[in-house]
């Protein structure tokens, strides 16, 4: 099987704040369904905070940088047999989270 990253941009969830409990329950229901189906690997939402960027020399810089157009607000990793199935899971997450989802295949590393 192949692992896919399903993610959405920070700020993409533009529903009213009072809808958050309903959206959270819907998203958790999709996670439970993915767990029950045996395709769930890992995922979660990311706190809205400034990122720290660690350079190759170990220096730490606070970010994100002004030129950053989008950052990940949340993600799921699923392990499925096809891109089509990953897209089906992404559609379920999109409906539950009320925002578009990006789907990207994770490269396999045969040495790990």
C-alpha cells in the first residue's frame, strides 16, 4: 500500500466559531472510520503559532516568513492501495472539515 498526506491550509476553515464542536465531531468520525478501515496512520491539527525554522548549521529563526502564502493547518496520513482511495478519504475529510484538502503521495524509502 502507499501512504498519502491529506492536508489543508491554515485559515481554510472559515465556518462560524460556534460550528466548531459540530465540525470537530464530524472530523473525528472520519478519523474513526479510517481507523476502523485500517488505513489511518497519523494526523492532527496544528496550533496557530509562529513556526521555528532550523537551518543546516543549527541556527533557529522564527517564522513563517512574510512570503509564505500558506501553511498547513492540519493533516492526515492514510495508507491505501490507490490514489483514488486517497482521494475518496480526502473527500470525506473535506466534507467534515468544511474545507478543501490537498492530497500528496509520500515517497517510499526502501531503506527505512
